[in-house]
């Protein structure tokens, strides 16, 4: 079980949220603790820098908290992947399944992303992998970004749900800081 930065103690487990049977990993206690939040952001920035990323993309909404600090620290563009109807310009859209339902995400068509650029996709956790894969496929299908130029970066990996394995099977790289198995 990976927790090399000793951050797991800052993450609460909330049973039966948002629906019965789900064990929700709540990062609010982590972001409310400056020491833990700074340590987490520094590690995510370090991993992004090692990947030589040129763009930071993030998935609504908890991923934004961390992606913004990475983009600021490294001076990189920050691209939003949002729920339908939240972006002001024409968008590309991708539907996907969650652990407890289905939805879709969008990225604006006028976003400046080019083939060959290395992109980090930031989210708070990987469960079934649907959200991260949908975001990655938005980039590969609509902006011609290669799978090997994408790194999915999350704080938490819920390994028992198989999302990280599915991400790897799809040809994307993944890094996480804390594993729950």
C-alpha cells in the first residue's frame, strides 16, 4: 500500500456517500491541513516536472484545487475539463460511466493543444478510471495527442476498483501518491 508521504491520515472515509455502498474518500481534511496540502501539491508538481509536461489539464472539480498550483508553480497552461454546459465556447464532449452513474465532460474546441505536447491530467482520485480515460480520450480523439504523451496524475488510487489497471491497458501512464487496496 503506497503512502510514502504519510498523507493517508488526512483523508476521511465517508460511508454510503453519495449513494449507499460507496466508500467516499474525502480530501477536504487534507486541503484544510496546510502541511498536508503543501506536501501534496509539491509532490504533484515534482511528478509533473519529471514528466516534462507542457500543459496541465484537470477534471472538475476537486482536481482543479491541485492542478492550479501545479500550473502556477511550473508556469504551464491550465486546461479545464468540465461538466456539460459549464464552458462558454464550443466544446468537444465525451460520455463515460462512474462507479455510481454516468456523465460526460467537455473541453473547449478553441483550446490551444497540439500534437506532440506532453499533458498531465490531474484529478483527486482514480476509481473505475472512467473520468480520467474520458479526459485522455478527449485529448487523443480531438487534439491528436498521443497516448504516450499523457500522464494521469491523482492523489488517490482506489486499486480494488481497477481503474488504474484499465488506464494502463488503454495505453496511458498513471501516477498516484496514495493507494487504497
